[in-house]
C-alpha cells in the first residue's frame, strides 16, 4: 500500500515521503480501515508518539496522521460491533501508525459508524477538532448557559466547532483570530470578534472561560482576563501562569466513540458545521506539514481514496 512515512525526527517535514508500506496487521480487537479521507496536525512531528511506541522504543519509519474516515476492510481476533464493508470514522492511537495511508489498523473502540449521508472528507475533519472542542468546553471548562467564553482561533478547526457548541449551550462567545476570520467567526455564532493584529485583547473584559489553541504570549496575556472562579483551558502548552482565584487546565484530547456519534448527528441535523479547508491528494500531504505551508480556515484534509 502507499503511505506517507516519517524517518528522521531532526528533518521534520522535509523528512516525509510517499512510499510503499506493508499492509497493516490487525491485532486483537483491531480493525483495518481502507482510508478514504484523513486528517493530521502539523505539530505532530514534534510529538514523542510519532517516533516511539508506548514503551519508548523507536518505531520509525512511522505513518503520521490520526483522524480517518473510511470503510472496514478487515477485523482482528475478537473484534465485535463492526463489520467488513461498514463505513466508519474515528481517531487512531497516538503511538501507532496513523491515517496517511491507504490502509490503517485502528482499535475498534476508537471508531464510530459513519452514516451514509456524511461525506468522508467531512467526517475526517471531525475527530480531533470535534472532541477537543467538546472536552475543552464541557469536561474541562464546565461551560454553562449565561457564561462568557473567549475562544482563540475561532475560524480554525477546533475553534470553529467550539464557537458553535458554546453558542448552542447558551454562552456568550467572543472569538479571536486574524481580520480575515471575522466574518467566518461571526457567521458561526460568535457574538463579538477580536482581531488579534489590530484590536486590544485586554479590552474584552473579564470572561468565565478562555479556550486557547495557540499558546505563547497570547496564552499568558489571556490569563488576566479570567474572572474569579473562572477557567483557562489550553491545548497548546502547560500554562506558566494561572488565573488569580481560578483554574488552569492543559489537556490532550481523548478518543470517545459515543461523543463522536453525537457530533456527527449534529452535523446531519444541520446544528454543527465542519469547516474543511484544503483537500489534498495523498501525494500532497508531505508538503502540507511544512511550517511555511498555506494556512486556511478550517481543517486541511487528505483525500486518500475516492468513494
């Protein structure tokens, strides 16, 4: 099968290439998925799991990418609940070969059936962004109706979904981003938008929750905006400063097949819009990891196999 592989951690994106790999083995309770569409995170080339297994042993050459949508092609011993030929989508394990390949082996518990009326490209954009948004807002941020939520990167993959979920929960939403993102964020339900290049972030006043996806100086400046008893949630890096009389949470998204089923039903109902940015062929995936690559609103998706 064809797959994008990473061989050299020091080389970063320049070390990625499209090549032939053996067909994946389905271990106990695994599913082999014929991948139709896949998602990835540019920063994953810095993650330890990209280069080593759970025991810390080198596992290169490795296949990056963790979001996938496709069709079940094979079942491992003891796998139940899914059948060959069934449409599925979900999240591949952090320390195993991932989704930027024609076939991927995934734990069955991390896959959710995909309804026939949802395109694979849309489904592949949902696992990390959707679960991160949900877990950040409700499991870690404990958002309730009437609260004010500040969401950084409101037109990005995670931020765009977080805006919609927070608004549906009855929160007042302040989105941030570049000037070009204003209409997108407001169209998704943000009440107010802050242009991080031209507006003063500090002018938004106190908020109950800051949801950060960017880190760095923006994360540190946002700490002062959290009112007493509020929460700062980030997926970028552990915060160096905590809010006064508040909570600070850094988390890594976890697979949740039941929540994915709920999120995809929201997509079907028209209650949740998934922003898909560029759609690339598998051969275009290595270049897309470059730090200098083109940034688009929404999630960049790799179309591996046509329906």
